[in-house]
C-alpha cells in the first residue's frame, strides 16, 4: 500500500512538473508571435491613418480641380459669347456694305438708263426745269415747292412727246449711304406729287437719287449746304410748241 501511495505521488509530481514546463514553453513560443501581431496591429493603425490623410489630400486636390474646371468652363463660355458677338457685328457690317453696294449699283443703272434715253432721242430738247429745295434731313414738299411743281406740270400738259428727269440730292452731312436713301425719298416725293396732283403718266418720269453727288455749291457754309439739298426736275420735249419755263429755286434743304 505504501509503495502504491509512493508511486502515485511520484506520478502526480511528474505530471505537475510536466504541466509547468508545458505552460512555460507555450508562453515562450507565443510571446514572439504576440509581439509580431501587436507590431502588425500598430502598423495597420498607422497605415489606416495614412490612408485617411491621403484620402483627405485627394479630396482637397479634387475640390481644387473641380473649382479650376468650373472657372475654365466659365471663361470658355464668356469667350464663346464674345466670339458670337464679334461674328454678329461682322455679319451686320457685311450686310450694310452689301446694301450700300447694291444701292450704288441701282443708282448707276438708273443713270445709265437715263443717259441712254436722252442720247437715243436727239430731237428731245430741254423744255423747262425746276430746282425744288428741301429742309435739313427732310423729304416733304414745302408749299413753295408745290407751287413751282404746279407751274412745271401746267407747262408740260400740252406736249405729246416728253419725259421728265427727276434727280434727288443732299449735302455732305451724314453718311453716304444715308444720303443716297434720303435723296431717293426726296425725288420720290416729287414724282408722287406730279402723278397724284397733275395726273402725269408715271412711265414718262425717270427718277434717281444721287445723294451728295453733283453739288451746286462746294462752299462749306450753311447757305452752300442749303443749295445742295434739292431735287432737280427737267422736262425734255420733242414738241416745238412747248412753252419755255425755267424756275431755278433755292431754299433751305439738306
């Protein structure tokens, strides 16, 4: 019995000694691993912080980039609008130049046609004429101008073969294009009065607006400019019985 108890004690002691050795071994074995794990955890934490810092930096760069893109787009839009305005102004200038060219061509054709009519009929002679004055920048007939046209119309009604040349003029105030249009309006006012008031055939009247061309007074004075603001009406007749009437009027016109 004593021997059994002794054996049991020995076995128990050995087991206890063995257990302590195993725990010490496990601690010694796992200690480096735990240290490595702790090191990896610290590195992961630092990496996470760096990642967050990098994300913040990337966000700031992206925001600045977006701001720059928006500013560039705004500048591009402004430049595009300015370019469109420039194109529009250029188009307007081209249209005005084209209109001026067309008006000049129309006037030249009218002059050539009138010259052709006169040159082709040698037996037509100047019978009577009148110079109708106009106010500054005006195209309406004054009462004196209407009276002069009444005399001219009465003198030509007895003729059977005649034609009337109506030439409108202005002074040099204003642009050439505007003056050409104004001279046509003045000439047209004379034609309308002769046709409506005196029933003269429209096909016997040749009208043209010459603007500031052929000035009767080259002096740069108020009186000189007034004499250039006029419509010249000339009656050409092939009838020998036509009466002669010449009314050379001057007034205030453009």
